[in-house]
């Protein structure tokens, strides 16, 4: 079946029922793309997938299923979000990460090549850098992951590089910094069970879903001693995928590795201050020792994505990010 929109082909989004994937699905649909989603619903939610998308429940490593979707839905590009994302878990269960993020990606990439898919966008991560020698971190700086999560993603980047040199497919590996917030129109947000991300945890505490927020480390080499991160709004990140896709289509002989961040960092205390400012309350803070494997500061040099694509940040204000995360958190007592 050919693509049913004015666009030349349809897009397959893996992990489209997850946090970032569901926002990418919205952005693609809003831009007029025809979208198919494959998700095994292990961590994703069926209701997170917009009803305009075609939904296929299953695994990206099921080559027969993926082949049927590529041929049947007229897929010309894949946005690959499916995977495991919890850094400490990757230390406990490295083989889970090398299966879900590396081996299953290998299978998906092979299905893409065999199915004649021309473009591939991969969810990579700032965790590929490990502890950067310099801040802000550029894409050409050394990639020395300090956990299996980062390594599992870096290995997939390596596969894509070799595959793009050998086959008629180009790719973007987008290295996300700290993704946060929710769709400004309230259509999607982060529902992940047992989430540990700072902004999600902090807005949960502000709404009384948890008693306090632990601050993991107050002796970092940062202005206030707490960890500094480059928080990027999930809808800006979804928009970066649209521009990456347009760039891959316009320049089919080029592939790109690009940071996705704003180039500025906020400390844990600054994030908690933002939450307090917005709610008018006071989140209870508890000082804790450092969490294993946390770098002091992680901030993107985003000059490459700015130079390569027309993408520009639209929702970079920290209070906006926190406000949208809070609005989503309010919509369900369970989340
Ligand atoms: N933090 C706290 N208390 C919490 C949660 C986090 O103090 O309850 C601190 C962390 O120590 C860190 C900062 O807040 O300094 C951000 O921590 P997150 O857990 O929100 O995010 P991480 O930076 O550890 O990791 C996230 C993603 C990774 C990704 C990385 C890239 O989880 O997948 O960003 O920057 F690789």
C-alpha cells in the first residue's frame, strides 16, 4: 500500500508509544507525513500513539514483521526510538542493553537495507561522550562511554556509519542531552513507570506524588556544587527530527551525527527553584551522596545542528519546560 499523504513515502517510527517517540509521531503527523508505529509496549503505552498513525504491536527484531510493514505501508524512512534507556540498569544488566539497543538495532538496520529504506534517524545520546574533557561538548570530541547504555548506543552509531558507506541509505545519529517537558497542547508527555529523571521527579514531588527530591551530590565542580545538564524540550527535540529528515532527503549522500541540546546548562538546584517558582510551593530537598557515573556537567555545543539544518530552539526557557512537564503530570493521578 503506498503512502496515503502528499509526501513521497511513509515513515516508520520504532518506539512510537514511548515518551520521545510519541512526540515525534505528533510532529510528523502535524507536518503531513503518513506515520506507522512499531512498539512492543514493554515500556510504551498504546494510548500514547495518536490515532492518525498506523499501529503495529511487535518487536523491531521480528524481521518478518518489519519487512511486511516496510513493504505494506510504503516506508521510505525510519525514525528509531525503541530501546532501553535507564543508565544504572544498564550497569546491572548490560546484556539487556546490548540486545535491545545494539543487537535489535542491527536487525532493524538490516531490515531497512533489505526493504530499500533510504533514510534512518537514530536516537543516540550524550552518554556516548562519557565524562567530557571540555564543556560544551562537540560531536568530534572523544566518545568514551562510562556505562553500557552509552556504549550500546555508540555501537549502533558505528554500525550505521559502516552500513551507510556500503548501502544506499543515509542516516542521522542525534545525540540527545536531557530530554524533558511535554507537548505544549497536552497531547503527550512522559508516562514512564518508575521514572528517575530530575524534572519528572521534581514535578511529581510538587504535586505530592512523592515526599521529596533527593539531590545526588553537592560537591561537583559546578557553580552551586550540583550537577549541571542541558535540558531540551521534548517538542523541540521532535522538531529536530523533522529537520533531520528533510536534510537526509535533500542531501542523500550525506549522513550526520548531531548533538541535540541548547548549549546552556542548569544545575539541580536551579531546576528545583524553577519548579518552586511555577507552583509557588517548596519542594522538599534531601541532600544525598553522588550517584555512580554522573558527570559534573553535560552541555551541548549545538553549532553543528544549527549549521546543518534550519532547526532552531523554540521552547528553551527552563520555566516553560517545567511548566509543560507539570501540566502533563497533573493530568493523571497515576503518573
Ligand atoms: N538528579 C538528582 N535527583 C534526582 C534525579 C536526578 O539530583 O532525583 C540529578 C542527577 O544527579 C543529574 C541531574 O539531576 O545531575 C540529571 O539527572 P537525570 O537522571 O535526570 O538525567 P541524567 O543526566 O542522569 O541522564 C539523562 C538520561 C540519559 C542520557 C543523559 C544524557 O537518562 O539517558 O541524560 O545527558 F544519556
